[in-house]
C-alpha cells in the first residue's frame, strides 16, 4: 500500500526541521520538493484488492536568528487516489477514495553550545477524504528533540512527539541520526520529503560516479476523516505499513537533487472506525510494489 505521506507526520516535520540546523547563517533559504508515487495492486485479506497513485509536495524556508539558532516554516500538500476493486472485505463498497492533506509547521532549533541542539516543531494538519468535514479533519501536535553534533560531523539525537489525531492521542519516541560508518558509508534517517517519510533508518553508500545508493525501512501510520456522504459518514480511515526500499540519488546542477525509489510495503493494514473512533473493520493487505521519485531544490 502507498500513500507517500503516510509515515507518521511528526518524524517528517522534525527531520525536515533538523536538516537546516547546521547550515550557514544568512538570509532565508527556500526549499521545495515534489514526489510522485505509484503503488501497485495489493490483495486485501477477506477479498478484493487496492492500488493508489499520488503526489507529495513540500516547501518552505529557514534562516538563522543569531548564535546558531534557526527558525523556519514548512507547508505541505499531499494527495492520494485509491482504487478498490471488488472489496468484499468492506462489504463490496470502497471505504474511501481520494485523500488529501494540508499542513503547516514552524520548526525551531536552538544552539545550546558544546555541540548540543534543541529542536521543537509544532504543526497543524488537515487530513481528510474528498467531501470530509474540514473542521473534523484537524490534527495537531509538536515534537521536541535534543541532538548532539560531534566535531567530525556525526549527529545523533532523540525526541518525543505528542499529537492529537482524530479522536486519538499519540505519544512516541523518535531517533535522529546521521553517522558516518566509513569513508563511503553512512547510517541516516530516510529523506523526510520522500515517498516513504523519515520515520526509519537507511544505510547509504556513496559511489565514485556521484550517485549514492540506499537501503532502508520506515514506518507509516495515518488517520484521516472520511467523507460525510461515504459508507461510514464522518468516520475515520487509517493506513499502516512498513516500507522496505532501495534508493538511488544524485545531486544535479543549481541545487537540485534527484532521488529514485523502489520498495515494498510490508505489514500493511487498513482500518475503518466510527466517527467516535470505535473500530468497525480492520483488515490486512499483502505486500505491494511502490515506485516513486523525489525532486528537491534548495538554495
């Protein structure tokens, strides 16, 4: 299964916030990314199958406000169009169709000295199927983190997030890492703006050609409000899964980076809940092939 922005929202925003922390001081530095994604057909336990295509759009800017402290903003638009074929597991009716997410975050980073950075990333998102009540589609929360930057450039940090997501409160830990294992090898978090999100780990290898190759896994979990006129009016949809993927990347001219992805989402699960959050139907889905690319521009 795929919905490129599924990977829990908080790690995405936190990792996006931490990326510019060590950048040079100066004015606002804009960035943007675009990630089209396709997920192949996957069998649903109980009958039927599902596929999807979509796009993940990110943009924003950040700047220093002195003494190594930084502030930024990030905006989000994500779209995924699901196609269900004979979904007997859901009574023969597609549980949802196209899903959208709009969001904004204000990442902050504070230099505490001696290599320590403190991060905070409050955010607000609206997640819903087409036709959902926007007022009932609100998710919000924040992440706090502490990261140590060493003299050799290695970084490691830990954080915790608290988010209110449609009749549910989530509290979870986060690991942040960018650690050089050898001249060509690094252990990093996946790109947060990519099709699989940043909530995971990736082993990166730099080739002589300038291309880098990665092998990683991430975790995705999304809750979104269902349409007011669907099979479960004003209900809640949820998708979970663990993408395992390969990545090939290369920096191009003028601050543009190209990343190609191929992966399989394992442990997939779809859930439909009542408007108050009671589980009505929960089914597993078979692994599905996912293809995507990310074009990132940063100046």
